């Protein structure tokens, strides 16, 4: 019971902290003169990946590498199969040009790089530094691409940004900075509670920590992306939600995993064999499949969305039967 309460409390703090961080970070960046497009592709994407980052660092330092890597793989599977699939099932999802030309190819390359680096069962200092370098390069690419597309994208993003300004706490830069610091504290505390609850629950029920990371923790930390997709469907702006999912998937691997590895003892994280041989293979196939679907039709139909959801449900059932 204690493990469940810790997990629920930690997840609640994580989600509240991440939401406050995205809102305050976006407003602070706006007051500092950054483009709304850049804010959306950096602050929002990184903000929705912050729960995974906090969990990864805490799990790695707590000698729970399976939870650290399992959460990242599981979260990206939830995003690409369940969230994207459910969105398309409710309404066909259209992909904007920027996602197809820039973010999608980067997501495919980063996922395949993750797949290759884990073939030996470990992620070491070189791997962590390489992933972090990719995250920096992707961020630079966002800024450079935004310069060329700024005039075309400004009007649409300003409308969205104006809506976001209407929610949550308002105020000057100093107030937003205080909210930003408080939100980071909430995320850190929430991650520690969630990891403690997940580890205790796994040990109590004899479930592998990686499975907990792939399922319960991954689904919980994917809540921001799911909510974003549902809201986008209601407003008919699915392209923006897809961009956030793709961007978050890139940062989950490049930034979150890179920092997690470098912050771990001896800058090394062991990747469980089942994750390497099964879950990562599915992630690579799912990424290539989603990428192919986006490139061929620039749209995800209800049939394709239903197929993605079915694949994820089947995967969950397989996990329960074979690894619990």
C-alpha cells in the first residue's frame, strides 16, 4: 500500500511540476524575446521530457538501471503507438511540413542510434556524451530552421501562444523565474517518490524493475503528451501535437538518456537483456513504421491509428504474460 501511495503522490507532483515548468518557462522565454516557435519546440518538448529525466537520474543513482532505460523505451512506445494511434483513431492526424522535413528524420536517426549503442548491454561515458551532443545539435537545428520559417510560422504559433498565456499564473520575469524554480523542485521530489514507489512495488510483487518502467511509469509520464493530443484533436490542431510527440521522443533519448548515463555512477548504465532484445527492437520497428506512415501520406488514418493502438495493447499483454 505504501508503494502505491508513493507512486501516485510522486506521479501527481511530477505532472503538476512539469505543467508549471512548461507554462512558466514559455512565459519567461517570451519576455526574454524568444520566438514562440522556438519556445514550443524547445521549452515545451524538453519540459514534457523532464519527468523522464528526473526519473532516469534518480533510478540510475539508486542502482535501478532497468527502471531508467525501461522508462525511456516505454514512454516512446506509449507516445508513438498509443498516443499517436489514439489521436488518429479519434480524428485522422495531419502532419505539418516541418515535422516531416526536420523532426521526423531526426527521431528515426536518434532511435536507431539508441538501438545500436545498446547492443553490448551497456551505455558508457562515450555513449552518454554522444547522445547529449545529438540533443545539442538538434536544438541548434531547431533555431536555424526557425530563422528560415519564422515569417510563415509566426501567425499560427502566436495564436496558440496567446491561448497559453491565458492559463495559469501570470506576472513579470521575476515571478515566472520563481515559479520555474518551484516547478523544478516539484519534479525532482515527485521523481524520487515515484521511483521509490515503483522499486518497492516491483520488489514486493516480484516484478522486474524494467517492466515497471516500461508500463506503469511510462504510461504515467506520457500523460502530458496524451492530454496535449486530446486537446489538439478538440481544437483541430493535431499537427502541433504530433510535433510535440516527435520532439519529445528525440529529447527522451538524446537529452534524457545522455544526461542519465553521465549522471550515473561511473557514467555507465546497464541495459537489461530483455530491453535490448525485445523492447528496443519494437521501438525501432515502431519508429520506422510511424515514420513511413507519415512520409507516404502526410496523414495518419483511423485504420492506421487503430492498428497502432492494437499493437501497443498486444505488447502490454505480452509483457504481462511473459515477464511478470
